[in-house]
């Protein structure tokens, strides 16, 4: 037999068959691995332990074959460091600085894995082996996030008395090393703008002829590590340098609020093609704005995040709301229709900011790309629905976002996604001597390299996804993960105290994010059937955008009578030149103090005419805030008071009449149960449910006016007149945005806010014969429904005999409960009628007030009404007229 001579051919044949079987398995079932199987505690634990085994396979291979070099070459079972023969080989030399990179980068992963012995051993090895007095020129950004961040995180855990990873023998050596590294960085900031050079020699400093170009992420994503280093050492130079660099970039943003990708650090000019995106070159600039605010509480970084997020959501976000493009920073127009793998971090950042709904949407696109390739290609073209760069160096961003979404939603679909990712990594990247990068996702060609982030991020986030009992998941401190996955936190003693003037300025600020609520299907006010992300209509749309075929599981849920619902999105930032009557006016570029004056907690506007106003969407989904008022920036927590008497609540000129001129914003409504059974008396209040109550509703500023008698020549308003009308609701149309299944005879329809405009709700109800619509709000803020002038002009007087009112959240719950008990106990029908006090304003005292410019209005902001622009409530405004 000659098997020994034929073994290379046999090995090749077996490999090809195995690879094809792998591809067949993934192409036939492109959906979730194990989708539909329950995730028991034991199954999560088993998956977690398998991930842990893979991590140690990579770590021990590095320590055996590569240490003390920077990285592991898992195919050749050797180590690698800088390319000493070709200094311009930045693919290696940007990260390889001859300082045992992978060991340092893995320090706090050992903490996450609860390996105290391994952590202690790694700290000892770093102290013993690592020096930064090396003749190498790594990239400042990469060295900062991989090395400086890891040293700081390792120090925090080793030095934390009472913590399980406290090392009694430790004397701050990691912090001393971090300080030494930081000092070697500082010469890079010696530029006229304060923007640092991208690379610096750790022994000799700046080299002659060093490039003066830098990307925004590289120059602007230093504040977390640098400022933490300053706070822990008391040396303020690092924080000052990073702070200056961050705002040197932000202050050069375009008029649209967009920062570019590449900048000349010497002149501060953006470099062509002057585009912005959430991906490579800019990504972590946004991340560090939000995370430094979380870690430090410094409000100016929250302002940057709020404004930049609104700008990206308006200009970079596609029209369908599911993916983000590269756009011109000057026009906001799309420049490239491509995604890069680094941008997959964005859904996770959206979760951290509290915008879980949009995080779910943006994550779907990356999941569909992963399903198509069993990995995340470096570049994907949305126009041609194909990858243009097939490498996958096992980047962590998609896994990171999956972890954030699971922690926010607890939806097991994200566990299924994590399981699929892990299985793909295990099958495609695990080799005998470690974990290899994938050079080509089409044929599974591997690269002889294991990047340090595989251990510091990718497998760390995968492990956390399945480790339900990890202490980090119950830690409510201000800790954050850096962009390299390192854990940083600051004790109160290292926090800067907010000066009294700033506390006064920000007194209305609430940094709490809204809790995620899974969508449910069922009647309003009932628990209904809770559904997960797989039940969303935009799942199918995401698959269509990427060009994936239906799996058997997908096809099983399709029906011939079904329909594809296209996603609808709302702008996150809008600009208007204000006028009291809605007519076009000339902008006042420099309004005087007679128009806009500062007060202790914001601004007061005495004349709105010509004032350019920018509004941005709040992440809690409850409305909008004014972000700019003429030349003034309105910071988070500030209030804008409107003291212009021309803003009296009334329709536009084209819709005014004698009736409309006395339209009041509030109306008193009586809700009561009209009993069918009178055999036994029913108390006025049964348990916690009112059976007869009067509430103040906010009336619509269009259609029929419930405040006044019907004027001559107009249709008679039926809503709430006489003995009242019955209040009804339709179980499968809770938002009132679909045609009703029956015809009504003057009943009033109860609907929830959202899904469509107030005008659409009223039109649909009117077509069904209802006398009006009662909207249940999800906020305590006063909402007076309005509509655009063009829409009202087109409608004419067709809605004069119907009206729409809105109940604030607390009243909405009370009325919903009244309907529930009436139906459950079969007591009778709930009726609504206009209360006798409805012939005038429900809340007196809305008079114009004059104040000194430095004083805030004396009335409590909660007692004043917010301003609306184009139907959008501006929640940081108050009308004091």
C-alpha cells in the first residue's frame, strides 16, 4: 500500500468534501441555528462553557507559541511582532509595538471569565516582561484602546479592595506602566489644532515627515482612556489633551452637524471626499461621546451625542430606517451605498443610548449579511446586494451589538443568533494552534493571524451573552466597555463635582433610558400575546434588502393573503424659521435680546418671528426638544419659554371663524358607566376602578370644536352632546389606523397614540360613522392634535361634525380600566359627554407675563403648556402666555 505517499491528495479531498458539506448545511438552512428550541438555564451554561473552551484554546496557544511577541500566527504555530524589515507595513505595525499585545489585551477578559488565578498570572507576566521603551511606531489610537485601556482596567480590578480580583501584593505597577505609555503619547499632540499625529515612535517620539492626516475616530476616541488615566494618577495633561482633540473635531462639524472622516491635523481642514458615516474612520467618536458622559457625567459630551445622533439619524440613515450610508457632510446626500463591518457596533450603541427600537432595526441588516456568508465581510454593497471585500478577521462588533440587544430585550432570538455565530467561528476559524482569521468567506481560506481583539472582545461578548449570572449584568455602577471591550469605571472620589451654576442649568435633565417593552398583540389595555423580533414585519424587508432567499422556517410563516409592510421612519432633526401665523417670514440671523434672552435655566423668547429653530427627536420616543434657537445652543436639561402673545392657540388664518377664535386647548369630559342592570346598586368606585369621573382632555386644533355651540351653517357636532355617546374600542385595531370592521352610529372610538397621524385616526373613524376619537396618550404632557395647512385645506369642512381629544397617560389608564371592568362584569356601556364646565378654558391664568431677562418664569414648568411645531411636541418648551 502507498497511503503514505498519497496522504496530501487524500487530505485535500477530505477537506474539500468537509468544506462543501459545511456550505451545503449553511445554504440550506440560512436561518437561526436551533431556532425554536427553548433556551434553558442548562443550555445557556453549556454554550457558555463551550465559548470559554474556545477562548482558552486561543489564549493558551498564544502563551505557548507566541508570547512574549505581540500576536499568534495560528497556522504556523509561531508568534509575530512588528515588521522590522518594512516599517511602512501598517497592517501589522499599527498594532504590533513589541509589547506582548495579546497578553495585555486579554487582562480583563480573565476577570469576565472569573479566572482569578489566570488574572494574577497575567498581571505578573505583564509587569515582568513588558516595557514601552521600544523602537517601534505603532498607531496612537490602536495602542491607546488595546494597551492603555487594558492596563487601566487591569489596575482597577487588581487595586480594588474587597473585590474578588484584588491582588494583595499589587502596588500599582500597571498604572505606572500606563502613565509611562501616556507620557510617550503626549508629543503627538504638539500641533496647532491640538489634534494628534496618528503614529509616534515610543522611544524617539515624532519622526520627521510624519503624516499630518488622521481619521476622526483615531484623533477623537481617546477621552475614555486618557481621562481615566488623569483621574487615577492626578496628572491632568492626558485628559486636557484628549478633551482638546475631541472638541477640535466637533467644533469643525458642518452646518448639518456632521463630522468628516479624515482631517488635516495641522490646518484642521477636512480632507476629500468629506463624508460622514457610523463606520470605519468615525465610529468610536460617537461611542466615546456617549460613554464618557456615562462614566464621568460631563454634560457637554451628552450634548455632542444628542446632536450628532440626531444628525446621523436624519442624513446617514436610509429612507427605510434600517441601514446607514456614507453621506456628504455639507449636503447630507448619499456618497456611497456601502456598509463596513465596523459599523455593526452601531446597534449596540443605540441600545446604550436607550433607542432600542432603532437598534433592533439596524441589527437586522447585519444579521442578514451574517446569514448569507456565515461571517461578516469587511465591506458590503447595499446597491448590488453583495460583499465587495470578503475578509473576516473575526471582528467583534456584530457580537457586541447582539449582546447589548439581548440584555435590553431578553429576546431569545439573540441567543439563537449568538449560537449561530459561535458555531460558525468554531467550524471555520478554530485550528490546531489557535483561532485563525478568515481571508475569504467564499472558500474559507484562512490567514495566519489571530488579532488580539478576538480574545479581548469577540469571545468576551459571546461569553457574556450566555453567562446570565455574570456580576457585570447586575452592576448598576457607571462602568463602560471601551471600544476595545475593556472595562473602565470611576469611583466618586475621581469624579469632578458639578458647579452650582451647571446644576441649576441642567436641573430638568433626566439621564435615564426608557425600559424596553416587548411588543404585544391583543386588545388595548390587556396583556395580550407578547411577540419577539421574529414577529416584526421589517424582518422580511431586511432579508429582501440583502437578497437572502427564504428558508423553510421563513416560508412556513408566509401566506398568500399576506402583505409586505414597508418601514416608515420619522426624521430625528428638523429646522424651521418660526412665524406666529405659519406664513413664510425672513430669517433673523442675529436676534436681539428683545427677541431671545437668556434666563437661569435656559432662554425666553418674546418674539418668534424669523427665529431659526432646530428640533431633535428625544430618544425616549415621547417627542422632540429644541436644540438650537437662532445662534444659541439649547443644552440638554434647559428650558425654552415662549412669551409671545401671538402664539395664542388657534388654527391658521385659512381655517379661522368666529367659532375657531374661541377654541380652547382643554375640554372637560365626563366618562361614566351607563348601567344595564339596576337590581343592586354599584358604588361610585369599585376597587381601584372609577365608574364615573370627569377628566381634562386636550382638544384637537382642527375639525369640530367641542368647546363651543355649533355655529350657524355648520354641521352639528355629535361628540359628547346631550346625554353623551357610547365609548367603544376595536380589539384588532387598537391604534385606529386601519379601516374599522363595523359601522358606528355616533359612538366615540377609543384608540392608542401612535401608528399614524391624529388626522388619519379621525378620518378613518369618521368614515366608519363615529362621532369622534378619544386618544390614549403615553405621556403626561399636554398634546393638542394639529394638522398641516395643506391637509386641512384639502379637507375643507368635511370633518366639522367630528372631533378628536387626547387623554394624558394617568387619565388614559383610568378610562381603560373603566372599560375593562364594564366589559368584564357586564355592567353596561361606558359613555362620554361634555361636562358643563367645558365652555371655557379648563385651566385659568394663561396670561402674558413679563420678567427680567435673568429670571426664569416663576410658574412651575409642569403647570405650563409645551409648544408644538408641525404636530410635534417640543418637550423642553413652555408657553407662558
